[in-house]
C-alpha cells in the first residue's frame, strides 16, 4: 500500500486519510458489468480488488468514519451483481 503525507492529510492507496477519517471517491463499482452489457468484454475482477484494497486500508489505520465523495457505484437504476 502506497502512502504519502501532504500537509495534514495522508494519501493512502484508494483514499485520503485526515485524522481518523477516510475519504474515498470514484470507485465506480459495476463498471465491468456495464461494459459487458455494451458488448465490451473485460474480465470482472475490479470489485474484488477494490474490496481487498479498502479492507487493507481499514485494517491498517484506526479509522473512525468513512466519507464517500461520489460515484461509489457506476450506475443506478438497476440492481447489478
């Protein structure tokens, strides 16, 4: 996991850590499935990889709250796997 400190915030892999708050954005979960529906065949491995990376961040720090700053899911309006 990569880490970089800038001012009072630490960039850590997928997120920004300020004090005990993890800020994440633009995960676009479900993107591969949307591409598959459009005929673009890409392997579906991002969801599992994103969860693994988030779990590593959460288990590495004493996080008190998580702020989702938009686009956690790729599309809304239908339930996807």
